[in-house]
């Protein structure tokens, strides 16, 4: 049976909220561009503080990376906390580590506050070492996070095997702050909360121009405009059009996933029995998790849209057989790909190119938590004018050189690695 091109999270979120296209002129305090996690978090926290808000989305709410990611609710960034403090300096880096260390709590508090049904679990996540070098990395991360008081523990031996369901992982760092969600359902729940709080949402309304008109900004779409004192650009990796320089400050990368039919055999219950999601220490990162119905989800860096279905099936079979050889042949049902905004140093960037205009990019694959935190921080900043509420200071926009070439080289490397996995040259 061929793989369907279909995002599993969309099929598991039947109550995705609809919003009309913008028509005519709307006047609000703040216009949010992008109805993903960052933009919707910003809208919620602005509305909670009494602002009027309109959210405009080029496509449909949640269609970008917010609804297509793995669904891990992780603390921190991709790189270790010590490296963050080197990159931003000790003071700023420490503040960022603290805010992102608490990020899962913010996500789960919003889920509880607005009764968001997104199959949330808060049983931690597992960062898995695939070799001795990976285990050394995890030991270093454990020490760094414990030094900051984080509830993490390195599982080894039998404890690791029982937690992961495989003998091929030498150790795994369990972060008790973290968990998993259906990201499309989380994003849809945030959108419903925006509407509940009185915010206006407009889908299928790509921005054509952004102009300053006197004391206000004018966000212009095909058939309408939003006049606002302040604007949040929250389109991140899915920024489109020539109206902003934001998309020149990151290079796009991709992440594909393959999902099985629900696994009903008893042996399948050995895979991640604690309900944690996981990712590994490979340079070409990959992920493993189960959903609420027992499906096995495998993912890795790379553009699945550029790979034939038979290749992705072969890759998924190879990974499954390596880690979980005790399973019967797995029926792979669907595949999908999301886009990631990468920066060369794997650190996010926040911008204020003009008064009342803020933007962010460079989550490097940590959008569920980082986007929630940044959205709240933008709201707090726009309401107070106090920059100390931001996780990092604003930076100057500095467009990257050879953005297309960077993306192409990354994708070529990912594809070569995956081909090596299929040919059993690497795993």
C-alpha cells in the first residue's frame, strides 16, 4: 500500500477552527501576522491584558510547522545550556535558559487553562545516545542542567532499555519537565482561545505589503487591511513574499515523518512504554514516538517531499528493524514534511526593525515551547514597553549569505545519510 501524503496530526484534529479571509478594513491595537504557535500565544497574552487583536494567516491556522512537527514539548534549545550562555553571554544566556527551562510549564498551563484537547502527556522526553560519543554528550548535558537545578536523569543499562524498548541505545537523558502533544490540536486550541477572548482571526489572507501610515501600521492583504499601532511578525520559517526582510535572516530546512497504522501486538508495548517522545544524538537527528492510538512515528531531518514513497518506507523499515526487531512487519500509512528556520549557530533571533514592529526567527526545531514563550514575551513587551521581559535582546537584521545554497547543501547531506541507512552503511 503506498504512503499517503497526509499529516497525521491533521487527521487526528477534526475540530480545526475555521476563519474567514480578511475583507475590508479592520482597526485593532495589535496585528499578528502568522497563526502558528508564536502568533497565537502572542494574541492570547495580548488579549488577556486588554488589547484588541487581529491575527492574519496566509493559509489555514496551524498549516505550517506549528501543526506538522513531532509534538515534543522540550525544555531549552537544541544546543546545551552552557553553549547558549557562550553564544549570548552569561547574563542573557542564563535568562534564556531559565525561561526555556520553564517553557513546558507554560505550554501545559495554557492547555489546562483553555481546556485544549491535544493528547498531552507530561511524562518527560528521552534524548537517546546512539553511540559512545553521544553518551558523552548526554552526560555533559545532564551535568549542565543539574547545575541549574533541572530535574533530569541519565538512564543507562537495564533502565535505559526498559524506557526506550531497545538494546541499541546505550543511554538516554530523561527530562521530567517535558512531554508530548498533538501539535495541530494544540495550535487549534490556541486559536479557539483567541476567538474565545474576543480576538479576530483571518485565514487565507497572505500579507502583500506592510506600510507605516502616520501613527499606525497598515497590514495589507489581497482584499483587506488591518490598521494597528503595533505588529507582531510570527511567520518564522513560513514567511512568504517580499514585504519583509525576515526570511533572509534564516535558511530553511525540513523534517519529515512517517507514521504506521496503530500497533496492536503485545510486543509493541515495549516501545517507549512510559509514553515519552524521543530524539537522538545523531548529527542527522531523528525522532521516535508513539501517539495516543499506538502508532509508531519515525522522523528525521530532510525534505520528504523530494523523496519517493518507496524510499521513505525503506528508511522507516531499516530504522524500525534496527531498534525494534521484535516487531512484526510494520504497515506504514502516511508521511508529511514540515519546514524549520535554521540559523548557523542554532540560536534564535528577535528583532524590532521599527518602533511597534517585532519579529522572531530561528527556533531550529524547538517551536512548540520556544514559540509559546516568545509569543508571551512579545505580548508582555508590547503592553509594558519593558525589554527586560524578553528572553533575549533585540538584534539587528543581518541577512545571511547564500541562503539557498546552505539549504541545498544541508538537504544533500541529509539525503546521503538516509541513503546510507537504507543501504545499511550507517544507522
